[in-house]
C-alpha cells in the first residue's frame, strides 16, 4: 500500500467517524478543532487535515499554518509506522529519527485521543 493512498484513506476514515461516531464528534468539540498534516521530509508526499465538529477537510500538500506536522524520514518509514499506529510505534520512530514532530506535543496527544475512536 502506498503512502499517498494510505493518507487519502485516512481522510475517508476520519470523515466517516465524524458522521457515525458520537464520541469522535464529542472529542472534536472538546478540542475545538485541529489542523494537522503528514509528510515526508522532502515534502514529495504530503497531506493535511483540517478538523472541527462541523466538518473535516483534507487535501494534498502541507500549508504553513498547521497546528501539528508529522514528518517522516521517507515514505517507507511512514508506511511502517502508520500501519500499526500505537504510542509505542510512534515513540520508537521518534527515538530512531524516522519521525519528527513539528508543533506542540499537546496537539499530538489530542490527535492520538481522537484517533482511538476511528
């Protein structure tokens, strides 16, 4: 599975969770929205997600006004981490230098709480 497809599929899953899962919507309302993105370090593959309780928008690219960015060393590293997205996997990728978080670590915690409800 390619990284571009995985990121597009994540957008579909987020939109579906917002429509169908009340707990996901409640979490979105509590954090008052989150703008975040995933990309490779060279920005050859990038996608951003703008989420609030009214809608979730997603598109290719990485704007400069995001709250949180997850930058992976390369596409293979991203696929390995995103296939099994657990806190341990993220921590190991951070420690090994395959993942760099740009933004506030509190936003990463908020994102992980949201993604539990997918």
